[in-house]
C-alpha cells in the first residue's frame, strides 16, 4: 500500500468490529453524541498525559481499560463500585456509546473517558505500564473461517496489551465461542507475557463476584450457549 506521495505504508489492520450504527438514535442520544461525547473523547492527536490520572476531573489512584463495552453495563458497574479508579472505555457502536453517555449524564459519573473508534489506536497511544486492569468481554467472534483474521485477539494485539498493562496487572477475557477461547488461551500462553490464573474448573466457568453480567452474556446464556471467563496476570 502506498500513500498519496507514492511512499510505502504499513497496511492498516482489518477492523475487528462490525457495524457502527443500528437503529436511529433518540433525540437525547443525538444530543449526547454531539455535546457530551466530544468532552469525554480521548484526544489521540495529542500525546497522552504523563500520568493518566490527569485525564479525569477527580482524583483517581489508577486506570482501567474496557475494550468493546457494548451498552456500558459492565463499565458503569465497575465505575460505581470503584470510584477511585479512572476508566477508559472503547466502543465503536454509536448506539451503545449513546447508552453509556446517557447513564454518565444521569449519574454524574466523572471517572470515565471514551473512544468511539478502533481500540487498537488507544493501545498504541497509551504509555507503557499505564493500565492496571483490562476487560475484553464477549468481543465479536467472527466465526466464519474467512473472518478469523478480524478477531481482536491476535499476536500483535496481545503484545500491545502487555505493553500498556502494569506488571501484576489483570486482563479479563470472556466469550461464548469455544473456538475463540481456545485461540485466546493459545496466543496468551505463547506470548510469554501472561499467566492464566485458573486453578480449578470453576475459575473459568463461573464469573467472579466483581464481574457483573453483561447484556450479551445474558443473551448467550438464554440461547443455551456456555460462557467462559478467563483471567490472566501480566508477568
């Protein structure tokens, strides 16, 4: 691939998410997208602050990251349970972003910043060792063989996750796709940067008490699909 000047460029990774917008937004969500989102959106055109806690208007002791927060149920629960933590949430789906913004406005949450595009851009922007916990819950499994290359979990993404996560930090991954779970386990183990924290079967078949159910998980369980919950520690 070449740019407008004819110089070679690295090919951009395939998008790891599907559609950007579903049903038409309500008037309120349209307002939130137009007015609140610009105030909470990370400015990736500028260098990150030396200390990520400077992103937030209230004091925080560390920062956590959720990639693909859907409608924001899990992110909001974590933010309300841990009011001394700063959160960065990534979600390209406009309708989901609108739902989160509505809850942020209603509850006056001051510890959440967002990115409404590709999370890999945020990973590239974040400083080394700046995140203490990462959540990747039920990412698009891209189940068809020709789609597998679109999965978020890849050798390159795991390297980026390892770079931004502090030593001893936690990465949580959940999926209802057994194939995706197997791939994630293989790649995480192969990376040498993480250790799977499971000691017994219940560690991956049952959510931890501080791991609330998401809307997608509830749908998967209602349709008879088993869910797997993985926790990795950064070495």
